[in-house]
């Protein structure tokens, strides 16, 4: 039987099943990360992005597909995290633009919408790279257009889009050498394929049951008590070790593939390793979880093995805490200029504040703030114009997206490291224009070399360097150049590679898992060979990285 159009009910099914499919596979997508380091988590970021869009769709009661694509696009825009999340949101923004005002979608309109999505996504990326999510989206859309020229069956068009995405995904290692070197496909492209497969399943009626919504009553009261007890114990935002208050509900009665038997004690025991303030309760039909964690995606993935995920809730407690602590700022007089930086670690935050940063967004590696988080920070600054320092390559696109929808002029200095952010601040001039500040601060990035030391989370080989799990990696401006089992040796060797004849000042910021004694050992080893260099040491308190180094 030929299906000639997609109505609002079908579209809702498509979004719901796609969101579920991506969520169940988020951890697999994360595992495709090329670098063996704690990453921005592509799967988690894409999952949170589409969850935001799906929530907006569920709240829209319209019977128009055009209205629902608008809600999906706007929800994804505000919830977008990481580069793949932002690109996905732009893809669906293009789909929305092509379907405005449409009550239903026929085969040709469906194909055209995906094509317009690709055009919008490519425009959003300054230097599009093939072998990424963009390639998967482009080939899939073209196959959809070709099929729409042959048939008026929307199911056949969606099947062609999925098959095109699969074929394109297989080619990504041939288009992007680093993928072939490590032996993986592009993680963002894989995430998009899961979304498209979910669309097809929803369209074919192979959708999962609607999310189970039992009476939450007593469970909610217990969870709220646990959450507030934990939050009130935090003396400052920097004391929050696990920043995401995460709640899930699991329908244990749902029939899902490869379902695991549920045991509450084993369930609790596993989750206890992923965070703190855990409360897991259940009856025969539903399990409900509250936990404070740094990795919400892991909670989703684990819970989805036992049934259908129901209500999902994630709150950034660092931002919530800052809002409470700084609530009196809402009444402050408007300032002309604000500089907003993304950072994690009490010492790092203090360094930025000492250089004139007005507001800090808690985040960075493994904690990519959403577009909405950045917009909220801009609004709370009370400024007439603002500059944002993302300080992480996976946050730059979300920052640019926030700037585009901000109510005030916002400039983005594309800082990819903490060191670059601190260096950029040295060129900030409160009396200069927004454009001049962005230009001078961006130019200043060329004067600093950034180094980061962290531990490998798996075995691999990058650029001819054999890496073993738990090796200490020396990463210079985004490239892994050192890998040894010894923290001090890796850091010293990395810094040696960062030096040239113009190097004058080395700044060492030690993190949560390192200490000043280790920093002093590193400096002593360098001073023995480079007596003309100056050194600064700071307790950065940052997670993930043992040391952050800048050479100027």
C-alpha cells in the first residue's frame, strides 16, 4: 500500500522513535571518538539536542506538520550542544524552513525538505569537511530526491534517505584519513543515521509504545528531597563535583529488543558508580532514578536496557546554583560591555575573573553548554553588548548560534583552549568597539601555544604514536604529540615540543587530579635546560586535564 503523505500523527511518531533510537545508542556513538581522551561526547550531545526538540514537539498540539517541524527546529536550536548537535539543529532548521505552513508532506516535499536542511547545515559551517555528518546528510538527501522523482510513496523516499545515509557513513573513513587511521566511521554521521532510521521506523508504524506516564507521587517526593538535600550542602558552585541533576523513568513492562531482567539492587549498585545523590526506586511496572552525574548519557544508556525510557530530565546544577547565588544581580544597573567565558575549575574561574571576565559558564570538556545556556548567561550579564570565549573547539558553534539569536550584539572570539581564552583577555579594551575587540582578541590567539595533559581512555594509534589506556597524553593545539605512562615525563616532553626561540613565559595550571609538587617538578626539569624562561604556576582545579600549559 502506497503512503502518499505524512500527517502530524505520523510526524510525531517519527520524532518520538528517532529520539528513542538515538538515546539507546548514544554510548555507542561516544565510543567512536577518534581521540582516546575524555571528549565532548558526540552521542550524548546529539541525544540532548534532539531530546530538546522532541520535548518542544510534544508540547505543540497543532495538527500541521509545518508547525511541528518549527517546534522541532527551535527546540533543537536552543538545546544544541557540541558541533554535531549544532549541525543537527541547523539541518532541521532548514527542514523547517522548507515545510513552513504545510499541513502534510508528500514525497516530493519530504525530499525537498531534507535537501534544504543540507544546504542550511553546510552554510552554518565556515569550512565544511567531507567525511563528517555533513557528507552523510548530503548523500542521504540526494538519494531521497532521486527516489521522489520515481515515486509518490513517502515510505520509499524515507527508505532511500536511510540507505543513502548508510552508504555515505561507510565512506567517511575514506574521506577523512584520521577516521581510517583509527578504524571508525564518523560519530556525528552515525548519530544522524540513527535519527533517520528512527524516522523510518516511526513512519512504518514500527514505533515503540508511547512513553509510560504513571502517577509519580511518592517517588517524586523522595527524589525532590534527595536533590535539595544534596544541593543545599554545596557551599559554592565550584564545589559541585557532579554537575548534572539527571532523572529518568523506565517503563519495566515495555517490550523492547534484547531486554535485560531488572534487579533493583544490581541497578542501584551500577548507578552508584556513575555519580552521587543517587535514589533509585521501583515497583513492578516502573523504575525511577535521580542522580547527580557528569555523564547523563551513561544513565540513559544503562536504564534503556531494562525497558522504555519515560520522562527524562536534566538540569545543569552549576548554572542553577550560580543563578541562586547571584539572584541579586537581576537588579543591577545595565553595563555596556560583558565578557562571558566557559570554564571549569575554581582556579581557572578566578584567573578569568581577575582578567575582567564578567560571567563564567560552567562547562568545557565533557560538559558542553547548550545554546540556551549561553543565551541565559548573556541575558543575566545585563550588558548592552557581549563577547563570548568558548574555550573549547566543541563549543564554538553553539556560541555562534547563541550570538545569532541574542537580543544584544554578541561577538565570538573562537578560543579553543583555556590558555587561548586567558591570552585573548589581555587584548580586551573596555573602551573599544565590539568589532575591534573581537578582531584584536582573535589576533592575540596566534601568540600562544596551548598544551593539555590528560589520560588515554583506550588503546589506539594516532599519527604514528602508539597509545595505551591510562597513558598520559600531551596534546599541543589539538594534536596528540606525546604519550607515556609517566605524568611528569609526558608534561615535560610536551612543553619541550611547544618551545621555540621566541618563547618567554610558561604558565602551568594544575588540575583537580594533580598538585603543586608535581608542577614544581616539571618546572625544575625545564629550568635545568632553559634558564632564560619565566614560569607561572596556578591551581586551576580543572577536571579532565592534569595540566593546562600555555607558552607565550
